[in-house]
C-alpha cells in the first residue's frame, strides 16, 4: 500500500529499557515487553523476530502486514506473530506499543500462523505490569506469577476472524489498496476491471486464487475491520452503517453478527467489561 510514512529506527536504553527490538533478541527471560510510543504515520520496516510476538498497543491504532495479509489493530486487540514471520507496522494514530516477546519454545502452543486476539482487561493489566519492569527483571515472586498468568490468558484469548488476505498480482494489489484507503466506496468488480485493464472474469478469478475469498467477501472483511476500528473510537453504530454503505443499521448488524457471532452492541458491551 502506498502511503507517506516516516521510517523509525530507535535504539538506546532508558531506565533499564530499550526501544529497539534488537535488544530483546537474547534477553535471558521467558518473556519480555517492548515499550515504545510512536506518532501517526511512523513506519517500522519489514523485520522478523526469533521470538513469538504479541503485538499490542494499549492505545492507538496500527496496521500490520505480512506477505499473507493485513490486520488493523485497535486497542483491546493484538496480533499473535509466530517466530520468523516477516511483518511491518504503520501507525494510523499515536500508538503506545507494549509488545510482548515470548521465547520460541513457549510460543509453539499459540500456533504457527498470525491471528488477531481479543485482549481481556486482566491480560491488558498484566502486560502493563510487566512493561513497568526493566528488561532483565527479577524472575522470582510477583514477576513469575505475572508471566505465568499472561501465558494462561493468551491460551484462552478469543481469536477474531479479521485477517484481510493480501494478493501479489499487480492489478489486484492496485484494486485492494484503493478499497483499503476508501472502504466506503461501493464500486463493482466491473468498475475495477476497467480501472486495471482486466476483464471482470479475470478479476473474479484472481480474487479467489490469491486471497481465498470472492470479491464481495474480501470487501466485507475490509469493512468489518474498519467498523471495529470505528466502534473502538466511539462512532455510533448507525453512523458506521451509513458511512460503509449499508442500506440500514439492521443490515450492517446482521453482517456483523454473521462474521463475529454477536451484534455490534454486544461486541461493545463485552469489550467494556
């Protein structure tokens, strides 16, 4: 996706901490937490970790991309990234990143593919508690309990079906980028086929082959991610439904329930619990 971004390279230690992920690669701890605040538009170039990573922001929204998909991460959500997965990050607002690194051996049970997880109030507070420690924190007593509880909470965290599969074909990338940047638009496959110089049949085939979704379902995933972001920001359900082109609030709520297993209102209430 083409955006004007500012690449960030950070290093140095402050109060026993570092803002560079490189300094966390060989820390003799089962789990560590990177603390970094970043501005809107800052971009962390593609990189990888030997650890499993729970990419989480206590406030703010970021977009994360791998070769297989995109995720938009608002507060109360995090992305599980297994060891060795190349990913980047783009800050869509000011972000307070509190990223958890877990040793590879302890990461295996959380899966070998990226997935978005819901962060409970308890898990959030546990992450922030560990983030308040130095990198090489004392491992006895309270800290040991915090680490064990984080692992336990991650094990039962709800997975959210919010991946946006990303294509490789140049024509499809052009279409998908335009839709991501303006999810309110309601253009047809035929419209996009004309824009990129392909037939509608070719574009339909490419969507299925490269994303595993048909055009309509791919657009729905984009709108669902956009809707959740806006719900977290306090937009009304009616305004979101209208802005995303749904004929009514009930039509939007029905789509949301099919995808998420609950209504937007239920989703909001549970997120506040």
